């Protein structure tokens, strides 16, 4: 092998780190959400995402948050998908930007909307 012609890697994603494919996708999502200024914590269950710029619904939930998981989606042939804590599929795991858009919508600030808009 020459220095000016490096050998192409044949390692599978996560092979070096020991992470599963789902854990690798959650790690990628975590970094991208942190760039978006969300508070993010990786847990055994998934990624806890909090929007500290918005008010939550009640004293027990002072800011909007969600637990995002990554697992195979049977209805899509077993491909990995991100899911919200309510079990709703958010986006395929390789479509991180789409997942972020959905997560932002779920954790958006809910300022009061004029009544005439809601009719």
C-alpha cells in the first residue's frame, strides 16, 4: 500500500466504535440536534431531546421534550426509522434532516394563536 494511494476501508458502520447501526444513527442525530441548539441526552432507551426555548405543558414538563428511538420499521421492510416517544414514525434513519424537521415541529414553541386562526 502506498501513502499516496490509501486503501479503501471495508469496515461496516459502527464496526470500529462497537455501536449498532441504530445507535450510530442516534449518535448522528444527537450531534445534528445539538447544532440546532436543542438539549440532547443519549440514554439506554434512546435520545432525550428538550427545547429549553419553549414552555412545556405543565409543572411536570416545564419544557417540551421527546424520547427519540431508532429501530426497524416493519411497514418499511425492516429499514431503520426514528420514532417519537408516542411510537409515531418520524423519518427513515438515513434521512436525519427530515427527522430534525419533524422533531422541531413536535417541540416547537406553542405561543397563543388568535382564535380566528383556529376556526
